């Protein structure tokens, strides 16, 4: 019996094509609209196909691209919620593309690389990636990291409606942190900041005048994982300082406490 004879199954709804084709198209469109959109940029067609199938089956709406030109075309057609970006691409590499994106977009970026050295992770994070995954990797780990990035960005891959959190505003110096809208404002002007940087700043602002270890910070950053020697928290602090410090080389808000961690000083006292 063909699929046309059986009807098309969509969740718990079975549509008979003879009388439900138009309704089926509308339901599929509604279902796609609920999904988080992921764009996979990798020059390996087999990996693109594997990830498209796996992430699609896991509830994502998936687009794929093989290089920077195709990435821009896909993004111009429909902005994704999260980006999987390979480091080694033909033409423009992933680092150049991530740097370009960060000038205009705060889209969460998960960078992939066949090279797993710490320097690659650090450089990727420096130019604006939010997370890094070395090849080869398990699809389930990739999925978990994407979901964590979406949670940090204030999105969700589930269709459950979460209760609205109460608005929360925190102020320091000339800045205001608006947790409800995920915005950082200075003197009425919004400061560009990506999801990972915002989460880090929020963790600092909620624990002022207190020394926070790297482990403390990692515990507050949703979905973030690291190995024992990962220094990417330090990279995130460096990026945050570039956003908020008058002189990032001599920070007054986020101060280093040697051998212990960091201290957030909302009054910006230098003593």
C-alpha cells in the first residue's frame, strides 16, 4: 500500500490526501514555524546530510551550506536561530565568517573543527563563537550543545510554553542590564552583546563584590561544559571587558583576583 493510500501521518493527526491536502500543507507550515532553525555550514556533503537528517528528526528546521557564499544566501532567505560553522572551509574560513557575523549579528555560533587544540578553541571564541566542538563528535553531543546555546539565547527547542519570568533590571556605572529583554543599555543606547557574554555579565551582576572562581561561573552559565584545563571562561571575560570597560587593559568593573578568579565591582572603584 502506498503512502498516498495510507494517508500522511503528522504527529497524532492522520490526513487523507483526497480531502486533506490543503489542511496538511497548513499544518506542516505551522509545525515548521514552531521549530528552531539551524544552519549547518560545512564543506563535507556527507556530514551535512547526516546532521540535516539527525537534527531534523530531533525537532529542528535545518538548512545546509557548503561555504561562505551559500551561508550568506541561506541567511538572507531566512535568519537561523543558531549556526553550526566549520572552521576549515574552502575560500573564507570559519574564523573569518564568525568575525564578519559578529559585526552585525548575535546569532549563537557553534564552531566545528577537525583540529582539537586549545589554541583553536581560544581563537574561535575570541572572534565570536559561543561554543566549540572538535571532530569527530557524537551527534547527541552536538544536539545537547545546540540546545544549550538556544537556552542561553533565550530560545527553546521544545514547544512547551514557559511561564514568563518577572522583569529584572540591574544597574552598574552608566549601564543597565535588562534580563527580561536580554539587553545591555548605556545612557539610553543599546550595547551589542551576544548571548554568552550577556549570561556572563548577568552572573557577575547578580553576585557583586564577591570573588567568583571559574567553577562558580561555569556553574551559573546554563548548559556550559569544559574540561579541567579549558581556559575559555577567561576568553569570555576578555570579550566582556571589551564591551563594558573604559580601558579593557585596565579593567575596573571585572577585576582579576590572581589565583582565585574574578570580582565584579559595580562601583568601578580602583582601590
